[in-house]
C-alpha cells in the first residue's frame, strides 16, 4: 500500500477540486477521510472473498450467506493479529454505524428486515462483538463506547471462540493449503469522470493487489479468480460465481468517503 501515500496529494486534488466537496477540511482530515474510505472498502473486499470461499470450496453453511461472509471477513482480519487489520475492522464498523445514522427515514421498512443482509447497525455491532470477544483487554473500551454492556461483551468471547473453532475446522476439511492453487488476476477498469477520485483512492491503495497476494499465499483456490475494480452505476460490491469475479465498485469507495466527510463536518471536534 505504499503507493497510496506517495499519491496522496494527487488524490486529494481530485477529491476536493470538485465544487460538491467542502473546502474547509484540513489536510489531516482529508488524509483521514481517504484512509477511512480505503479501509472500509478493504473490509468489503474480504466480505466478497467470503462468498468466493463458500462457492469455490463448497463450504456448508446454515443461515444467511451474507452473515457468513461478514463473519469470515472479520475472522480473517482478526486472526491475523495485525494492527493495520484491526484498524480495517474498526473503520468498517464505523462505516456501518454511519450508514445507519445517514438513513433519512426513521421507520425501518419490511424490505430491510427480509433483505439478505443484516441491518447496517447489526453488522457494526457484530464486528465489534467479535473484536472484544477475541481480545477483551484490547477492545473492551471500544465495545463500551458503542454501547455493548459487560454481559454481552462476556458472551462475545463465546461467540468468537465458537466461530473461530468452526472456521478452523472448515478450513482443515475443505480448504487445501498447498503451493498449487489457482491464481487471482487483478483488473482495474477505467473510471468515468464523476468517480475518478474514488478510483484513484482505490487503485493507489493497491487494495486488490495486496489482498490477492495474501489469498494466493495462504489458500489454494480450486479455480482462477479475478478481482475487478470498476464503475457499476451503484455503490456496491459483489461476487459473480459464474465467472469467479469479485467486483468492487468505485461508487462504493465514494460512498464511504461521503459518509466520513459528512461526519467530520457534523462533529468538527471529533
């Protein structure tokens, strides 16, 4: 991800040259906003890899696959015991809280209840729950700040242990780890002018390359896959099982940037 920092000035000029973006943010806030968008997008990439794993390894699942993909993503990042990956999880949880807060209608529709995804706020709490379950000493303060009480924090430890044990058992049974796995091709499609800044954030962060290398080094995929950055016409990301494509939409990175910038302007003191 080193190119990201070298290209920061260029990216900032793309982002904030637009009249639709506020000019009162400091350089430090601008950098924080870009890093936040990059980390939140990275978590979504791991989520889509969860779908890829379910399909390629034919993992047995009970319950909603979207929840399974979230848990796989969170466990992959947590079990790495890496501060950078912990920060990815924290910013991702923050992004779901912000997405929940940005809803214009206080009434939750039936569609949100029967959607394949959990509610944004539930996804946020699940990430923090597994974090405090993995390391109560390190993440108890965060869990308390977001409102998870002591009893739930304690039961989160059981949740983390249960999910981790099941994930390791599935890995041993279904995920072969050799040096003969299929490769992942990384593709960045050109962006339209409207989301050129979001594409620059995503590409210069080398998000796809970084995660693809990690997957190739630690897992043996049965079939080749492609990680693709592109314009989709909507703020989205998805796994296409017919092509083994993980698609990350530039509009989603833009959405994460919008959320954090709005939050910074709403609470300028942090």
